[in-house]
C-alpha cells in the first residue's frame, strides 16, 4: 500500500490536426522523471481525460491510442520508465471514455507502465483514511454517461466534440492567430459563443474596421459624460459652465487635428443619441430575452460554473455521509484546480495541464471579455508527514509567452484575471471525529 499519492488529470493528449499538438509535453516528461526518484511506496493516479480519444474521428478502436503513442513516442517511453519505478493508475474520463468500453486498452497501456482501471470511481487508503477518486463527468449532465461502459451510450458532449471541437481544430490554421485550436480549453462548454465572439472582435475582424472603431470606442464614454454635463448646464440642473466651454473649445480647434476631433465628436454624439433613444426598448427586450433564456436554463458562463461546482460539492457530501472514513474527494473534468474544506474532509479538483483561458473584463463595458491564456499544470499530493495526513498543491512551471493582440492589451491594461486560484501549498487533514471513527461505515 502506498504512503503517498500524486494526482493529475485532463491532459487531453491526442487529436486530429492542430489538436494533436501537446504544448506541455516536455514539462510532463520532466514531471514523470521527477517521480522516478520518489520512493517505491508512491503511486501516480491520472484522474481521467489523459487522452483525446473523442478527438480522433477517423480511427476506430484501440488504433486511436496506438496513433497517439506514435505521435508522442518520447512521452510514452517516459511513461514506461516511470511506470517501472512506481505504479501509474489511470481511470477513464469523458474524452477517453473508450477506455471504459474496450478491454483491449488494458494490455496496450500496460506496455507503457500504466494500469487502467475502467471504473467510474476508485478508492485508495492511507493512514486508515480513504481517498475517493473519480473524473467527475457523471455530475455534469452534458457529459454524464447513461450506461457507463456501454460504447453506444454516449452523452451530448460527445456530439459537441465530434461536430464542433474537431472541425474547429481542423479549421484553426485558416484563422488569424490559429486560436480555434484552443477550443478544448473553453470551460464551461456554454461559454463557446462568448469566446468565439471575443476572438472575432479582437482577432478575426478586418484590421481596417477594428482600428477605425478603436478611437470611437475609446472616446465614447468621455463624450457621453460631456454631453450629459452640457445638457445639465443647459437646463439649469448645475450652475457651472465647464462642460459647455469644453465642448465649444473642442469643436473650434482649427487645422487637421481639430477636424479629426470634431469628426469623432460628431460620430460619437450620433451614436450616443441613437443609443439613448433606443435604450428603453432595447433594455425591455434584453430583460425579456434574459428571462426566456433562464427558463431554458441558459445563463452566463460564470453562473453556470457556480452551479456546476455546487454539483460536485453535493456529490462529495453524499460520499462523506455514506462513508465518514473518506478523507478527500478528488475529481477533475472542469479544468479549474481547487481545494475546499468540508468539515473534517477536503474536496479537491485536480485542474488541467491544458492551456487555461481566464476571462478578463475589458476596460470599456460594451467590449467583450478578453480570454487571457495561461498554463497552470496542477498536481496534488496526499502523503504521510510524521503520522499526519497532508495535502500538497503544486503547479509545474512552464515558460510561455502571453499571446494577446495589441487591442486586447489596450482594453485590459492594468486588469487582472478574475478567476485566479488561491490554493495553499500544504494543508493537513484533521483526524475524524470520534463519532465518525466508531460509525458502522468505517468499522
């Protein structure tokens, strides 16, 4: 029995076209090399979605995995070397669900030092406590399997990957900046329309239109304040003449520069006036559309993330209630690393090794959010520290350049990511209460 466990998930290795690129392959190899030096009582557990088998639509059966091996041979050779030193266990996720349906994958993975357990959840023990481990897709209705292990019983998410993700990956080379290949990093799935619209505005829109609209967008807010102040002075709501004098000054600047300023002021004034006249009916229509979408369960991505996160909390609470001897509930799937204390227990999301896209609010409210790319290649470790059960969190370092367009940089200047993780490097798991220790479930 191991006395320390490492947990990673959601690498999504493999796919067609640009989706086959593994940007963190060297880092993953280095991580596996590090584990070779760990003592023999160590086990690495990959919590699902190690491979992008759903992303291979033109190949059938175990040939999918053989194709991935050929494309990433150095990585699999390192799996073999590390697996000869410590046990490596893999459970299926939704993107590599095929692993749960075909027993031929078991000997094939064994060749590379990986033990496949084709189960929806597994457990491990350490210091008399249990660890519950599952990928987590069963608590996401879009990716829940109605009959786990049945190759024909696939969820809605499979059709999305088959018809949207794969085609986007194959078409990525045609875009400006090859951004479509990052579609695997968009979570939740419902955020796809927002992400596509953001990339159209900041990347795909013809540069002539984008840079022509940029100064208009920049001056729109200050000019709206100027017009509001002018009208307040005109109707005696305020006693100053500041806004009137400033407006007259800007309109009477001579020369080429003055003509440019006057043109921008007139264009923005027309936009503001039109928007003001249409504001009330647009707002009423917006409210009605929002209420309609809510009736169908369609919400903002941030609201969806919160709701889906609650599903995992409820699933973990159920596990803790049925077996108080479980110290930690571990899952992946959502690509967002987290560590939450629940009484004497912990809920752990292992995160992802894929690129993560963080939403950053644009400086101008009517501009779409910017999706800020980063790598947070998370791994957790549960181990015995002088007779106490400890959870360590780490993020494997990677050198990557921030790839934002100049317009994205302008509109997010000084802004920070809204979903940065704040996980302590180490926490200790408290011993169970006496009532729990003596409960029938742990006897």
